[in-house]
């Protein structure tokens, strides 16, 4: 079992809908949580970071963290075709000097 | 520079050859990470530098892999006697400082193909 688990997808949503991406992790000592977007053939690009339980909103993106359930999610509102990409969840312990453990990503397709 | 720069973007080598991959982090970033990403998978940690010190090399797959950052800026990942299983995208990332959950900024990677 991987330390960070994501549904591989593909997840397909119509344009304008809400896309919900989920991630679970096994290390209870994890303290920092990140969502990266990766377009095909490109490098991961940070879109959200969250450090405490609850919701964090940034534009159309909302990250949700529940440390008790070891669960972090990303909601994308008003999905656009340009949101079509692979979304990587990453977790780290601050004592690990920022070393991140990544899931294998969920591929999202937004259909016009 | 504005972002993390990696070179070459693509590298093709024959099995058994040595290769060297370069990473130029964002200016002023203390922490530098190397990751290996296989097709369809997330990045896997290889090694971490804080300035010139290699603080964690637990992810290096074998002693054929070697990384250095002698002056605390540019880093080189060297793979000796390459094998086909070394074929992957090698990503470099930097962050302002490690140990506090700082997000990492990635370069575009080097796609390595071993024939």
C-alpha cells in the first residue's frame, strides 16, 4: 500500500461542474499537504497548500483537510477544459526538511 | 532565473553509459530536491540538499546514483552504468527553506531514455 493514495481516474466532468479529487495518506505525522497540477509532459505546478484542519479557498479551488481521517481533498468549482490535467497530492513532515511523498495522481478531464 | 531550470530536457543513452543531469534552482532557494517520475506515477523522492549539504539520500535506488551541489546552487545528478530501468523523467525542485513545509517549485525535468 502506498503512503499516499489517490484514485487514478480518469475523472470526467462537464464544463462548469464541480470536480472533486480525493487523497488519503498513511503517515499520521504528516503536517503539510499540497495539491499539484501536472499537464502532460510538463512539471508539477503547485496550486494549493494546506496545513490545518478545515477548508482553504483560493479562487475556484478549495482544499479540505481532515487529519483525524487522514484525508485531504481538492474541489474545483466551475471546471474549465483548461483544468484537464493530472492532479497530484503530496504530503510531508516538517521534520523531514520538506521532503514530499506524492500519490500517483488523478487524471481529470473537463468536457466542453 | 525566474524558475528552476533543468538540462538537458531530453537525454538518450545506451545501456552502460554514464549520464549527468543538471539543475539550476531558483536564486536564493536553500533547499533542492531530486525526484524520479515513471510514466503514470507520481514523483518519487531521490535526494535532498540544504545548501551544499546532502541531508537525505535515502531515495537513491543504488550506488550508481550520485548527486552533488558543491557551491550550494547548481546541482548535478549523475547515473553511472545506466540500466533500462533508469528510464524516467528526473525532476528537480527547490524551495526557499526546508523543514517548515515550504512548497516546492519544480523544473520541467529531464526525460531520460536508456536504450
